[in-house]
């Protein structure tokens, strides 16, 4: 049997007018609150949600009670609210689907650059590869989908952290450490922050033999992705040269922009 709080919210869904575009206002509000909680670090108080959303406290309280009942939010002992464990399963499934949606765009990268194309996400303090389309060359780079690496030695890691505040980057590096994968790996926070500044200046990131000797990677972030994502190409350093970089980077940036637009337009049909 549903609890009274769930029944109350169900009644609200039934009686509230439809939101713009034909959606259900209570559902839109509930998802908006979840996103605001994520933006705030995963734990907030009701007054903070009211201030940021503009919704009255009674409305927020009803919505949060329902989310608690469903397991998507939990109430802490300090009476603040935190994102709940049931969201993990949804997030993991969505991450896998994100890689599936990206595959046609990665295939186009392979077609136009001739090199292996990858998609990676920032998951906590680590980079996780969620999709790959291999090059047709006999000598090519393989990164196993699902593989996790530290961000400081990868092009995708640099692309994903380039616009994160410096103090947050330093905190991440202090948690993970900066072990050297090769003698080219950046192993100091100052050196890594300088590399991120270069990413911001040029619009793309480079892993130049830093994760694996003989391998060069070029990466860009996917603008406005629902979760921090980057795409890259990787190949032998003898093929991914400075001259090749001038040709490949515009393709990477164009494909990232098109993937971003496709993700933004994956909502309800008109």
C-alpha cells in the first residue's frame, strides 16, 4: 500500500495543471529538485531548495517526502536531504546508454581521422571509458570499455577538468595521487594546472606519451553534456603528429558539438 505522503503527491500530480509543453508540473518540479541537489553536492536543506528553486516550503516538503518514500532521496539525521541509492542504478544505466548514443559519432570520427575514437566520463575522481570505435589500421589503440584511469595522465581527463575550479582540481589530485604511468606523465599539481590552462587556451587536450609510450591522444569535452563527458582519438605518435593534430582537432570539436546538440534534443518529441 502507498504511504500517505506518496498518496498526497499523487493527488498533487492529478490536480496540478500541466506544465509547459504538456508535461506534469509535479514531475518537472521533482526532477528539478533532484538536479539542484546534485548541483549542491548531493545534500541540501529544504530552505536551500526553496531559495534556489523559488518554490514554497510546503510544496518542496511534499515532493521530498515522496522522493524519500521511493528511495530517490533520503533524510539524514541532521534533517537535511541527500540523494538516495536508487539513483545509482538509473545513473549506471544512463551512462551505458550515453555510450550507445555516442557510437555513431565516434564512428564518424574514425571515418574522418583514421584513428580509434573513445568517449569517457568523469565518475567521482576517476575517468571511465564508456564507448569506443576502433581504427581500421592494423596498428591501433585499444582502451577497454569500462576501464578506469586517473585523470592526470589522460587527454580526456584534462578535457574534463579544464573548467573545474583550481582548488577542486588540487583536492582531487591530493585524493588520487599523481603516479607516473610513463616518464612523460605530469606528476605535480602545478604542472597539471598549467596543462589545464593550455587546454582552455587551445580548446583541446593532449596526452603526449603520458599514459603509454608511443601513443598520442587528442580530446575535447562535449559541451553542455548532461554529465561531464569527453571524446577523443588515440593512435601511434608517428601518425598523430603535430601536423595531423591541426587536421583532427576541428573534426573533434565539430563532432562534440553535434553530439551535444543530439543529447540536448533527445527530450520529448514535438
